[in-house]
C-alpha cells in the first residue's frame, strides 16, 4: 500500500493510495526550530546526503541499490539547482520529517525542538559524512 504524507502547520495528513485519510495532530506548531539563514546554515552536510538518509528512512533499508531507495532518490529535487538558502531550507524540511518520524516511536524521548537540534538524530549518511 502506498502512502502520501502532507505536512501543514498544524497536522500531518497521511493518505493511502486507496484514498483513506488519517490526520495526526502535532503536539506543537511546526515553526522551524532551525532557520535557514542566508549567510550560514547549521546543517552543514550536502543536501544529497540528507536526501539519501531521508530515502533510507522512508524505505526502511540502508541499501542504496534497493529499488525503493532508488525510486525515492529519483523523486528528490535536483540539489544542484539549489542556492545556499534553498539547500538549507530543504535540509531543515528533511530533518523535520525525520524528527516527526522518530517521534512516532513511544520509546523516543526527545520533543521536536530537541530532536531538531540534536546531531544524534541525523541519519547515518550525514553522521558519517557520506561514507
């Protein structure tokens, strides 16, 4: 079953391919904890690393050759066309998604703000500098 995720300021809408909608209300507004400054981005790693970690998370595998990962990467925006502010905004959006995903696990103890600020919640591609 396919899944489409739409994020708004107040909720996340999960829509299955069959058309069933599920709304998940967030416990805080999605105001960015990290902002994209024009002269400096605190998320330093290349966008492509964030995109790959995102695809690993969505597909449930860390195999870059897996068909789901490849399909996800093919859908990722072309990072070469980003200016610095756009790249930072994209990385922030990917980190927000990652934190929302991690927080679905009842054992995960960080709130959204702390998750966004913690380098420990980054994916392994970003943590290992692409290696």
